[in-house]
C-alpha cells in the first residue's frame, strides 16, 4: 500500500503503532505530502491544485485494495479506508499548508498520550513552549497565525527544546508538575 501511495507523494512515512514497532497493531497510520498539480483556467492562470494522491486512491478503491466504511473521513487533510480483504483501518494524514511535515509526523507517530504531551503548553505540564500552539498540523505563535516551519521531526523537537529525537518505540511524555 505504501509503495502504491509513494508514487503520488513527495514524501510518505508510516507512523503510529507500526512505526513504534508495537506487537499488536489495530490500524495503519500514514503521513504523506501529496504531489500537487496546478490546474490552469481557460486563460492559463492557476486557480486550483489537484492532488495525484486522489487519483491513486481512486485506483486502489476500483481495484478493491481499499474500501470506504461507514463514518470514514474523506476530507482534504485526513482520509480513512479499510484494506481489503482483512478490513484493517488505514488513516491517511495529508500534509497541506499550514501543516508541517515534522509536526504532523511527530504527533501521528504517537502514542496518543505522548502526542497530547507534545501539543500541551509548559504551563499545564506539557512539552510545548507557552508562547506557541499547534493548529492544523502546524506550530504557530499563540496569538497569531505565524507558522513556525518544522520540515523535519528534528526541527520540531528542537523547537520544543528536545535535542535528540527519541526513537519512536521509546517515546514517553515528561509531564511537569504545575506550580
């Protein structure tokens, strides 16, 4: 599945429990940056972008590799499918602006309690500096919409003051006590 999706992505990484090497996997999480093509209007001006990823997903559904299921999300930033014939759920997280690769990959690698710690500000014991917030897969200034670029996990963790990126299977929150 990842090999098929990679053809229509600039970047793709398996995240979640598979990346953390958990013995019992309940779903598959993938983070990707799709290849976007400009769609010119009749005058040649670009007014829209089309994702090659959507074409690949349509092919995989037509080939019955993937199927939708009741309640599945199919938005521009997250899509959910089940892999046939086993029915294993796939969550596809799509990096579109303002989202940043490093932020989204770190959060979606998890585990969930670690991700919550990453996006919680220091004032409540989390790992995020108080003057920042995470919204739409991007780190921004608290009272503005200035996106702080995190093109890699290293840059995201450095922004949090963590020098060395912890191995996915060893990620544990370091909640600080509130004063």
